[in-house]
């Protein structure tokens, strides 16, 4: 089942394995994708669907060092070899649109860009910069309602460029404490205008981004990733979380987003998501569901087997195994990921994980 083809929207996937989005910081210092990135993703095209690393839809969203952008012609040209490398091997690839929002430091931003967020309050966690190591996160500029509309339009524009660059679709990153979750999360968003103060108002930005992106490229090419109960980037649970997310997911279903991707970082030390809530999310969303976090073959097969998910995403195992699908299918041993090179520049720990054939 795991290794059988699957139809996602209008796309046929060669199997139900998904490469989870992983920031690797291998773009150029001015945020342009590199030939090494084409090589890296091409190596991993034996999974049914690759979701790229977090990629910013605007200059203001480039709050981490060496993450890629997708908002101008230079980015489109530099992404084309990446999508081509994946397609040539029969793979599929969505780009994850990640706006860092308040998870940002000025030293990482290009000239003229600024750190933005729902509130003018700094994230209470430091940010890595190439220039000065760990530094405090910037105090963001709190977006006005007019400015929010401009950011929504940036996502839609970036999604159009993604299709031009050859991506099969986009994943809107509404998880892990980046801009969209900064609006969703009541611990971060304490606005009192149309974008905060109630569950409906906190969901509004996510839904506006989803709607604009659907209008730009079609619902069959748009997915969303969420992380309720996640704690990353100083978010965390809040009163009314479950009801708010269930409403969000119902509305995403009405927009006919092609998939809902649930982050479960219990395997990385985050609080467990109650199983009953995961089941409610799954049944509130009528289209494709992707589960992720700490998966192995047995767990993936069990979840698909009893209908708890449609696709299963793997992060670190795919990072460390270019031939992940082949190894999993034959129950062969996996390379262990090397944490020390997750985010470092250069090809070490990026392109040199061996395939089994090479070991
Ligand atoms: C190096 C690294 C970078 C990551 N970057 C992102 C990212 O850009 N976007 C995202 O949604 N999740 C990101 N994640 C989380 C993964 O997508 C995934 O949810 C997590 O690794 C748990 O899955 P796993 O147990 O299969 O590794 C990252 C994880 C790792 C290890």
C-alpha cells in the first residue's frame, strides 16, 4: 500500500511516501537556489512527493541565513533546475512557502527588508546569523490591516512564480511558529482588530492566504501544514485551540485545498497531540491527509491501513538516505542523520549521504 501509486489532485505519485519540508540553508547568501540544491532534491526523487525546504514569498520573510526565496525572476530561473532534476527522475515536488515573520534577525535580511509580525513584540528566542552567531530576534513591525493585504498578495504572487518555476504545487507553511502560525496562535497574536481577539479573527490571515493562493494557481495545487499543540518558536497551546483549528480545517476543506499536512513533533520533544483531536482533524478535512513526525515503515503502514492518513511524510530519514524509498521497501538499514551538518553551508552532510549501492 505504502509503495503503490497514489493520485493527489491531478498528480500521480509513484508511492505514498512524502519527503517532509526541511530547511537546509544551502541557498546562496543572497537567498538564490544553487545547483547543489538541484542535485540534493534530484537524489531524493524516489519518494512520491517532495516538499521543499521553507522558501520565502517575500524579502521580509527571509529571516534565516541562506534560505531560498521565490519572489522574483532570478529565483524562478534558479529553481527551474531543481524541479527539472526531480521531474526527470519521475518525482513530484511542491515548494513550501515559509514567511519567517517575527522569527527573524535584521542581519539575515536583504537590504530594505524588515522583520514583521502580528505584534510589535520580539520572539523570546534567539536567531542564528552568519555574521554574529546567535542574536536576539528583532522587534517586529506590527502589520496594519492594509499591510496584511499586501502580504497575502505576496503569497499568491509567489505561488504563481512557483508554477512558472516548474513546481507541482505549493505548501503553505502554517506550522512551527512562522508568520501564519504567529497569527493563528493566541499566545503570539493578541491583536484586537479584524485579525485577532477571537478564534475566527486569528484564523483569518491563514484563510486569506489560502484563498488568494487557490485563486492564483488552483486548489488542486495548494496544501497547508499545521502544528497545533506545537511549541516551536515560542508558540504553545492556548484555550480554545482545538475548536479554532477544527474550524480552520473545515474552511480549508471548503476551499478544497488538496491536502492537509499535520506536524507531530512529539518525536522531537514537543507535547503529544491528543489522538482524539488528530482523528477529528482528519474527519473535518475532506481531501488528502498527510501525517508526519517520527515515522517508520510499520507505523506508516498501520496508519494508512486503518485509514488514519493517506500519505506519510518522513523528514530526517530522507535527509540522510537519498535512496530512502528503496531501502524502506526492502527493510534495509538506513544511514543515520548527522545533526552537525543540518544547517551548515556546503555539500558536506548534504550531497554525500551514500546510497546502499555505493556502500
Ligand atoms: C533539518 C530540519 C529542517 C526542518 N525544516 C523544516 C521546514 O523548513 N519546514 C517545516 O515545515 N518543517 C521543517 N522541519 C520539520 C520536519 O518537516 C519534520 O516535521 C520533522 O523532522 C519530524 O519528522 P521526522 O521525525 O520524520 O524527522 C525540519 C526538520 C529538520 C530535521
